[in-house]
């Protein structure tokens, strides 16, 4: 399941200019529900790296239910614009 992991990762940890500008409720939900999953499954990887993208794609089914829901909501909102 591809879901714009690079944007997702930047959003979750608040790194980069794009993440700093976006303060939507969906972004806040990603921070709240997915930061732990980022640390659990992809710890030590550079946040905006291809390795993190691969890590999230590989572990999508293992992510917490709250994180999976936040990702789906975030993607629906991003795809509308």
C-alpha cells in the first residue's frame, strides 16, 4: 500500500519546511498516532530517506490501528486537493 510515505514521514516528525507549514488536523493526528510507530519500526533511519519509505511500506500491516486510520484520513484529505 503506497501512501506518500515521504510526505507522511516529514509530517509525522515535523521536519522540513513542508511539514512546518502544514498544521491541519490530519497532520496533528499523524503526529499523535504514528510517531511511536515510526520509532518502533524505523528507528535510526533518516526521516526523509528511501529507507524510511520502504520501512513503512513493509510494516504497514503492523502499524497501530490509530496510525493506520490517521494515514488513511490524511491521504483522503491530500487526494482531494
